[in-house]
């Protein structure tokens, strides 16, 4: 999926003009074919939780999360930035979603759609939406409403 990675890289570069943006991909859990989905979620959850520090605002991209239009998301993002949040972490889950421990640590759930997308595609879609939100916040001509 080099093309999708190229899209993410392009938006990451664009985002760097607005904020410090770091894109971190955690390694896949090994031996998942013989692993129960609950155990896979648990293993992924442990890796995710190790990335989170006190004061981080953690947002899970989740099918049960709140859906927003781009203008609403830009306002939501601006509110988070104005609140003094140290770090905003947007987390994309694995194929079975998140563990209960990750849900318990989350500050918000956002949904990109009621449809299911691969995590690679979600990265590209969300990177574009994040860029779009910053252009809206800065009154730049990218989003048309």
C-alpha cells in the first residue's frame, strides 16, 4: 500500500506547517492466526497504553464514536488546542477494535463513517481530515462549503 503511505506522508508534511505532527505505527502483534481476537486486542492495547502519558488527550477512531462534519471537527479541534492539552493522540485500532483498558483511558471516540475501512485507509482519510481542519481554522482556501 505504498500509495496510501505516500498520501499519509504528503498530509503529514502539510500538517507540519500548523502543528507538531508525529505519525507512529506500532508493530503488528505476532502469531495472530492462532490468537483469539480478545487476546489480540489485549496485546495491541498494552502497546497503545505504553504510548500514552499523563496529560495526553486520547481520541479513539471507533465505529461507535461521534460523527462530525468537517466544520464541526475543525471547531472540536480548535477547542482541544485552546484547552491546554499537552498532546492530542488519535488512535487507530487493529482489526478487532480496542481492548477495554484502551476504551477506559480514552477521552473521546470519533467515527469517520459507519462503514468499515482498513487501518491503512483510515490513516490517510484522517490525515486529510486533520489537514482540512487546520485549513478551516486558519481560513485558508481548501475546504468548500
